[in-house]
């Protein structure tokens, strides 16, 4: 596994909300990245989880941010008081070295990004069909969290190239984020609950009338290329695994062996989460 990266953190922008206490930072590539640190309050394993889920989701064609290890220097932490973790009323500096970076989808100086939309605006999400598609990934990986997403206004031709939209048309786009609690977060287990992995608004599933509406994503995971998983694992920095490479390998073997179980898990969510799929009877 690699321990190097060409991406460096060069500037702190602001703290982000959420239990992982991530930070928005500018990278050496000129872009902006959400950075989660190895000494975050949730556990170092959520970095590996996020990295793997994002790489798998990207291969499935889901709208997810690019992920990469990012090097954060001792100098930057020592000279940036905001780069700290708060736990039990105490502050400690963020850890230097290789951290997890997820590309931020906007310019923080000019663009608005929302992590919540009122229902009236939720009806205007241009890629609302990506929510049931993402449920395939969440059920496959045993996501113990609810589905998290962010929303932003963008040119649809750029972000949804297959939508057929006019090149200048702007609309609301959803991006799927925060996958640290696949494999039950730090526990590296796959326990299936009908209520987990779902977005809190049934509106996003209103077009679902049966398992056929989850195709071709159900078939894509059955035939998912193992080399994508293997390639992602090889890019995980050793510090994110803390000597647990064998445990991760065994976990991923279980993941690849359960692809045909996902339709049953989705049906269990339909039965267990009353009203979440209003058109599926």
C-alpha cells in the first residue's frame, strides 16, 4: 500500500459540520477538498470506508466526489489554530501526514452548497433518480447511517451530461457524500437493517414501483470488477488501517460474496420502512 501522494494541503478555509469534524482546505492542485483526519472522533477506519465506498460508487456511475489521500504538514497544523479536534471538552491538534480528501464541488467564495432542502425544493432535484440507485450501494455495503447528500446549483450539461439538458440550463443537483459508516463504521461488520441507508424524504423514492427500478445497478454489483476493489485497497495509506490489513481483506471478501443478496435487502427496506416507497405495493 502506498504511503505517498502528490496532493498537498496548502490552506485552511473553515471547519465543517458533522461528527468527523472535517475541514475544508485548499489543495496544491488549486482545488478545494473536505479533509477528514486520522484522529477524528469517529475512528481512523472511517477514512478507509469513505475511500472505498467513493471509489466503488464512482465506478457504479453514482454522483460522488473524487477522493484522494492528501498530505497535511506539521507546519500547516502548527500555524493554523483552527486545525484541531474537540473531544470531551478538550482540544487537540489535527494529526499531520496522509489524511482523506473528498473534492468539494463548488468554489466556497462564490457558490452555495446545501446539506438540507425543504420539500418544495426537493421536488426540483434534477437527478432525484440517483437516490434509489445509491440505495443499492448502501445496502450492499451495510451502511449503518442514513443516506447523506448535498445539493448545489450547476449547469446540468456539465454535471448531468446524459440528461439532454441545454448547455446553459442551471438546476439543482444532488451529490452523495459521507460514507464513513459503511461496514458499521469503526466496527467493520456487515449487519443489515431495513431502516439504514435510506434518505429521510420518501419523495426521492416516489418513482420506485419495483426492483426493476434499481436496474441496471443491481446487475452492476453482481458483475462488479474485483480489480476496482483491489486497486482502491492498494491506494489506502497504511496509517488508515493501523495494522488491520487482514481484517479489511476478510471484510471485502464478504462484501464481494453478498452481491446477490441486495434485492432481498431492498425489499426488506420496502417492508420495514413504512411509507418510504409510496408507489411500490
